[in-house]
């Protein structure tokens, strides 16, 4: 795996919190709570999963990406 950089995360007391990370490959990794895709009526492809994170993390991650010029 290529190096990753934390863009935004929730303030949690444990080590597993929703977060958004940037990769050196120009992609974004999203860490969150797994959602039941079937219950949400979302069709996923092979190897995909869906996670839920607070919307403010997306906004903050976008700000960080813009600041870094990625």
C-alpha cells in the first residue's frame, strides 16, 4: 500500500474513528461504519463495500485536498 495522509477525522476516544485519508496515488480512502447496502437499496460491485461517515468530514477533506493542490 502506498503512503497515506490523514485529511479529516472525528474526535474519538478510541483508535477507530470515521476518517478520510489521501493516498500517494491520487485517491481517497474513507474509514467509517459499514452500512447494510441491501437495506439501503444500494447495489455494490465485487469487492466493494459502503461506509457511513459524517458529512462534515467530506467538506474538511475537500478543503485539505484543495490546500495541498492535489
